[in-house]
C-alpha cells in the first residue's frame, strides 16, 4: 500500500480531535477505550502517523459512529472529490507540480484582471462580494507562488489557450506577459502543445500531478463541473506517463516562450 499523503493524515486527525472533544474525552481516556496509548492518539490527531486498521475501527466505534470510517474512505479512495481548498494548499506546500491545461491558465499564475474575467464568466451567479473574495483568494495564492522557490512547476499548455481572450485584449496581453516573465526568469518551465498535432495526448482534459513534501504523489483531474483526486499509485503513474507524452510532443521551452512573446506582439499590433 502506498504511503498515506500528509494532507489526509492531518484532515483525519483534526476530525478525531473534534469528535473526541465533542464526546468530552481526554486523549488518555480515549486511548483507554480503544486499547491504545495517549502518545499514539496524539500522533494521530496531529497527523504524525497513519492509524492502523485496528485503531481506525476502534476509534470509529468509540467516537465516530460511522463518520470516521466514511471520512477515511473519502480521503483515501481513488477518484474522490477534494475537500475545500485542499488542492490549493497541496500545491502551495508541494515540492513539485506537473500540470497540463487546455482552457485557462492555472489559478496561481493568473493576474487579477484575468482571474476576475474568468471567474465572472464561469460563475455569473456569484454576488459582487463573492466574486471579489474568490479573486482575492486567487491573488493571495498567485503572489505566494511568484515569491516562493517551491513548488517547481513544469507546465504544458495547449496552443489554443494563447488565442483565448478572457477579459479582452488588454487583459489577455497582461496575462501572457506575466506568464512569459515567469518562464524567462525560470520560475516555471513552460511548454506549448501544438493544437493541431495528429497524436495530441491531452484530449482527456486538464490534470496535475503533485509531489508532496513527504514525496508521496497524487493526481488531480478536472472536468467542466468538478475535480477529482486520484491517489492510486498505478493511476498516478499513468498520469505521469501522459504528461511525459505531452512534454515529448510539445515545443521546447525556448520555442514555447517565443510563441508567447509573439502572441504578445500580435496583441500590441492589434491594440
């Protein structure tokens, strides 16, 4: 069985601590009930150690009443939906990210105007306050990414993305210039996948492979309505292989950067 991601252990541990507090039990008294030790309960609640099958069952019987068992299955089952902000946090704390995007630039690489145009178009039901909050959250992540040394990012973009004009010409130019600047100073490794390639391997949609601080890996795949986390070692390895195929067929970083700069020039001429 592959190692359990740190994010899973932390989420599960927080719920154990919450349910224990709700039951008005100390770590010592809970340890007695589940035939464990205070230090082991503490390690589980702090996300320091994965609970054994026996301990998970005992904890669920003592304080979970089915909730802890369902949570563990949700967190570790391949194909599960991510909990709120999990992917954003995982990327921020990751060692490295391999990402393919076909429809929009990653949220942590977006400019404010681009983010606002993208969110307002894709979620027109948001109130002005909700829109501003969503954009502000993206900008916080984007600023952190630009200023940080990690994660290392290998990014493959579908060529068609260069011609999209979310927010208009000025917004698109600003976004492309920002992307080019990051690639030029080697904060990211950027490649462009030709949209007309006869063996384009990106037809299944956008995805990410994330290497966490403890070296475990997970994949995140996107569709029009939702994202799914994949933790199966076999499935993650297949996504790595797919990303390798994209890299192999995409333009090299120098040619890709040149393509982005050329698109900026075209926008300057259009303006």
